């Protein structure tokens, strides 16, 4: 794969814009899918299972997607992934029953897994190795924009025009992705692979496993917050603008990623990890004492500086410590950690919310901090190679 000596050119810009489209495509649907499913006559339990089907499919498929990404051109995989997202988006528009939505969510999960690994690996292959951190920081920023803008757009369109018109926005986004990748000149052909007789196939990149475990642990408090924020605030009788929390989080995260972009490639991983753990801890302390909107600002800033920044740092580190011919597998392993955090966050949050006093919700989640430190202490020599 040909690399340029700078981050931004036509190919990398199109990949970044495409990453916004694929992320927005799925994030637009996620806050609507439970309500849409129940509107078709399904129970709340079935609606929850259908909502989870995309993440479950993505989690199962990622290891195989990572292997394929290292052996097939990134353009071809992005094309297949984009088509799957387009088919899923059209499926949402025309779905009339729960069983149709199950099929659509599986297709959505396959497309999402393929695009997430493929687009990240494609971009990394076009970046100079000494600019991987900054480049993946921009990639994470586009993902964060998609996560912030798309749900707001989906909810707005649903409130004013209904579910099916809102899902048409997902059709447009997947269509834009398919159009954009046609203009990328470097198709991301795979690097020569080592002799298959001497190199066995793996479903994960073993060197990246510690990073995947750490991003999983860092993600758990964030996704527990995402699932239980409204109920937590109501149960503790906090008088804050809870609806603004994730908007504040997104704005602070964008500012942090832009401000730190020149440091991603200069500072060792351990400095970012220390700062990220402190920030995550501050965020959880802020959530524990959420007495006013200023504390909510501190809480949002803490989680943005912790999990939000470490998302990009961990992804860049995953790519740097893995061999060049296993970049797709490295991305897949990283995303397995991310997916696990997305799944465990709501599950652990639900258990804590049901069985502990709500004032102990975030103090219990603070246990993730020493667990991350333990993982780093065990694997710090391996991570120092980045």
C-alpha cells in the first residue's frame, strides 16, 4: 500500500468521510429500534433481543472479518460492507414484523463489523507509521461525530416524520459510503503473507489482547452510563440537564482529540493510560456527586478524557504493536474488546442498579481502574514495544 508523507490527501479524506457514514448509518437506527419493534406488535423482551442482535453478530463475526481484511483488498471489503449496510437500511424501511427485523439486524451487524475493521485498516495502511496515532485520532473523531450526530438526527426525524422516514436517512448514508469509496485510488491491496505452512491462522492478534482487555475495562463505565444515566439521575433525585450529557461529552471529546492530535505519536502509551485512568476516575466521582450541572460537566469531561481519548490511543497502539501483515487482525482484536465493553457495560450496570444502593453505582464501577492497572503491570514490557 502506498503511503504519503502527510495525513490528509484525497484517499484518506474520503476514508474518514466514509467512516462517518458507516458509523452514522447504524447509530441512527440504534435509539429507534426498540420503539419501532414494539410498534410492530412485539414485546419489550423481543424488542431488546432484536436490538442486541446487531452487536452480537458483530462480536461473533469480527475475528473472521479481521482475517479476511488482511487477505483481500480493502476496497472490495468496504464495498461488500457498504452493500450490506444499504440492504439493512432498506430492510428497516420495509420491515413489517419482528422476524424480518431479526434478519435485518444480522445483516446490519455483518456490514458494521466488516466496515469498522476494513475502513480503519485501510486508513492505517495509507498513513506513515510515525503518524498512526494522529491519523487514527482523526478516525476516532469521525466515529465520535457519527455517534453524536446520528442518534440526534434519527430521533429528530422520527419525532417529526415517523420511523420509516428516519430509516431513509440510513439508506442515504450507506449510499454515500458506496459512492465515496469509488473515488479512492489506492484500493488497499493486501500485503504478502508469510508462508502458510509456518504461520498458523489465528482468530485474534495475540499481542493486541492486553490492549483489547484494557479498552474493554475502560468502556464498561461509559456504556453503563449510556444505558442507565436517566434512571440513575431520577433515582437519586439529581436536578441536572441529563439530556445534554452526551452532547457535552461529544463536544469535549472533539476538543480533546484535536488538541492532543500532535501528541498521539510523541508520548508513550503509559502516559496516556495514566491520564486516561485519572480522567475516568474523575468522571465516575463526578457522576457519584452529580448535585448540579457543573458536576455533570466535570463527569462528562472525565469520561471523555478517559474512555473517549483512550479509544483512539488503544486503537493506534494495537496497530503499532502488530506486524504490518496482521493489521486487519489487530483491528479485529481491538474491536472485540470494544464490543465486549459495549455488551458488559449494560449487563454489569443492570446488576449494580438492581442489587446495590444507587449511591454505590459508580463507586462499584471504579473497580475497573485497578483492573486496568493490573493488566498493564502484567503486560507492560510487551506494550513498551510500540
